[in-house]
C-alpha cells in the first residue's frame, strides 16, 4: 500500500540535469511528507535505461515501506513523453 507519493517536474538548463541527484530529491520529498522533514540517504540504487532527451524530466516517488528507522521509496524518472529513462530505490534513515 502506498502511503505517500510525490511528482516533481524539472526543466533542464544548458547543462545536463544530474539524474542521480534528482532521484535522491524525489525520494526525499516522498518520505519527508510523512515524517515532517528531510532525511539522510542510506542507500540509493539507480538503473539508467535511456538518455533523458528533452526540455524536462518528471520524477515520481512512492513510499513502498516505512519502518521505525528505515524507509523504501520506489522512484521513476520519465521524459516529457512519459518514456521511462531511469528508476531506482531510495532508502533513507528516518528516526
């Protein structure tokens, strides 16, 4: 059961947007809505599937599990057309 989720749209500047940092931010926002503030990252696993081409990318984070000290958040990054460009699991320390 998903207890919290978030969706963030980021426009790309002249330089490439760091997808790893973006996945970390999306996961953090998904869990911080439950715990009331930012949390430190314990682990971040990312699978890059294709180049993120276009003017914007959209990140979606869904809290899969929230325990007393650690949570798991599923993250997906898609391009403007909705094609998946990266995915990952974000594990923050909470508590």
